[in-house]
């Protein structure tokens, strides 16, 4: 603890604030458990519609959704997240973009 005669240095803080219409911002696609698809169906949908998805990663996500109720399956630009979510929803999955 500084003594009263020792001056204190207050650290400078900076904050990165982004404002705009949404292009370029990161969004997350969350898939919720619905108990109406098999692991294989979910894995196939993930591998077909999520960029760079692998079967092992798709299985891991499907397991997490089954046991925890939800999982973030994609993070990326909002426009791309909306596209991924729409395709997964078209396959019958319960999804939301955050």
C-alpha cells in the first residue's frame, strides 16, 4: 500500500467500441436440443452447412447439445451466421443467432 507521500499512477484504460449496421460483426449460432434428431442426422447437417466442420467436431457438438441442452456451433460474421442458422433450421434444428 502506498504511503501518503508516494504519488499513485492511475493506469490508462481504453475501450474498443464498434458501432454500425451489423456488417462485419461477430455472431454466434446456437443449436438447442430437441430430442427429434439422431446424432447422425445432426452430424450430417453440421458437416453440410457449417464451414470447416469435421465429423469428430460435429459429434462433439451433438453430444454437448444432447447432454447440456445447447451449444454454440458457429461464430462468424452476422450475415454468414444468419445463413448457417437458416440452413440448419431448414433441416429441422432449433437454432438462434446471437
